[in-house]
C-alpha cells in the first residue's frame, strides 16, 4: 500500500489544494481524516518542496500566532493542468484494473 501511495500522493495533495489553499500541517491533517494515517508529516513537507520547485503551486507566507510565518500553498494554473492530467491517467488505470478484476471483460 505504501509503495502504491507514493506514486499517487502528489496528485492527492494537488487535489486537496484544488479545494482551497492550505499549509503543510492542514494538508497532513486532511490526509489523516481521509484515512491516510501512515503518511508522515515529513513526507508531506518534502512533497510540498518538490511541487513548489516544479512550479505547480503558489506559496504565500502568512503570519503565525506561534512562531515563524506559515507557508500557505495554493494550486496555480500549471498545477491545475497537472492535476487534470493526473485524473485522466487515474481514470484510465482504474478502468483497466476494474476490467482485470472482472476477468478481463
């Protein structure tokens, strides 16, 4: 399960950000609410760094009541295009896997 999730986590996080801007801890909490309880916070933060470097998200530093400013991530146009491609690929894969599960029909 963990290995399969690694390949899809980026798309899942972008889908979360397509709903509203969030900071890292909020994203991790949302993932846990969805049942992804084994995902470490460090994994999410490393992924956020990667998608920021790839230009898929906008980042705004927002003052925090406790400590340094928080980085709030939002999906930008490039990230939206990537997410749309992710959903197309996901649909293709799930259709094929469903066919296999039903005996190739």
